């Protein structure tokens, strides 16, 4: 009996070691990416919470960084799962790991989806009602609840599946366990239904991101082309009648943050104090806060006595600064969305399409290339801080200062 148990343990150990050596490149790569993602997202959280003004866009990025940090942190139990491979008999650990991984990754994806909609409205519909800072916390709470509901299914469909193991050196078989989707025939329809739901949700997210950013980039290109030809306002001289007409018309302009009426005199004063970050609270080259509508507006009628050129020049500078801020932020989040698409494509193809047509089972999942594809969504959370660093000069300065302190 003892010899039989020893032979079974030997078979399990040999098989486990062979799979471990085969998957060693995956383990090393995912470990490095996880470490980079944890450090990068911690720095992003610190920067955007301490060095940036709290705007709608900043709050969404902070929420995304927190979720991405959790995704990278959960790389640790996933690595343990790969290391144990066919020796993983812990059902609870299996279910909890895949539930939490699904929850955090889904939250990250939905946040990127919401950010794409916000960027589209900021660029393509600047005078429409926008997402406010107050609304962000409710949106994030709704995303967490929704992704939690979508992830509950992993507790049901994931399990430690038994498999027969054998080696050429020992003439017998033993039982090993691997954490994967259950092979219970009673749950086959449920698993297929969840695959169909995944396909639908990912398709909606991809279409939304492509459409919103395509329109936003198109508008930005048009604006850049117009700016190269020169601001049209500065190319004309204004007589007294036109000065009055411009100022009266500007009284009815709408605030790009909340859709409420805003006063041009307040913006002109803010433009002169731009670098002091007064009522507008600009954040370097990526974000700006909404106008403070609690301040008592000044009378626009008194502006008719000011020099028209100074008024228009100040207003144009203010609009130009806002345009640059929104453009840089949109391009940055567009790059993050591109990484999202590239990281999820191999996972989606491997998990849904190839599994249906090329086969299923543990032998299929334990191939090196398949394991790389199944862990690829983590790259989205790893590279987001890198993208912030590339497109945000203030973030780069923050990292340089922190580096020289050590």
C-alpha cells in the first residue's frame, strides 16, 4: 500500500515538474508584469490623489488605477495556480481566485468603457450635459456592483477538475487536480451561455470604444487643422457694434462641465490667473476642473468699456488651454483603450473561439502559448501607468523627483 502511494506521488511530482518547466517562461513573464503593474499603479494613485486637482477625469483615472492595482495584486494567487498546475486540490482557493480576478478585470474594462463615453462627450459634445465629479462616485459604485454580479458565475463554473496522470517510467496512473472550468455535463449549457454573454459584452465595449474615439480623434484633427490656419477670431477687427454683439452672445454660452450658464468675465479673469490655478483649477496638461458656479457672476454689461482685443485674446487663450488639455487627455485614454483591445484579443480568441473549434480540456489549457493568452488581460492593467507616464509630463516629473530622492 505504501509503495502504491509512493508511486502515485512520484507520478504526480514528475508530471507537475514537467508542466512547471514548460510553463516557466509564462511564470517569469507574468511575475515581472505583476510587479511592474503593482508599483506603477501605486505611483499613479499617489500622483493623481496628491498632485492633481480632483476633476471628473482625474477621479475616473484614480478609480481605474485602484482597480488595476487589484488586478496586478491578484497575479500572485494566479501564479501559485500555475506553479501547482496538476497538484492544485484546493477548491475554495480556485473559486475565490477566479472570482476576484474576474471581478477586478471586469471593473477595469467597464471603467475604460465609461471613460471612452466621457471623452466622446467632452470633445464631440462640449456644450451638452457632462459627467460631474459628484456623479463619478455613483458611477464607480454601479460598476463595482455590476462587475460583482457578472463575476459570481465563476464561483459556480470553476472547480478543481480531476485528471488521470501517467509516466513512461512508472507503469501505473494516478489522479491529479487542476483549477479550470468544470467538466460537469449538467453545467455545459450554463457555461456556453456565459461564453455567449462574454462575447456580447466584449463586442459592445469594443464597438463603443472604436466609435467614440474615432469621432473624437476626427474632431481633434479638424480642430488642429483650423488652428494651423490661425484662430478666426483674431483675424478680424471688431468695431463697437461687433464688440457688443460678441459679449451679449457670450452671455448665453454653456459651461462644458455641467451644462449651466456661465459668465465670460469670470473666464477672462481666470485666464489671466491661469498659472495660479484659481477658480478653474487646471491640472498641468491633462485635466481641468469645472467652473465654480457658486461664485457670484460679474455683470457682463460693464465689459463693453474694455478693450475688445484684450477680451477676445484672453478668451481665446482660455479656450485654447482647455482644448489642449482635453486633447492630451483624450489621446492618453485612447492609447489605454488600444492596449485594452490588444490585451483582450488573444484571451477572447483563446477562451471562446479556439476552445470551441480546436478542443477543450486540461491538456489544451496547459500549453505554453495558451497560458500566455489566458493571462494576457493583466497587461491592460500593467501598461496603463506606463501610458500615463508617456502622455503626462507632470507624472514624469513626479517620478523623476521621487527617483532622485532615493
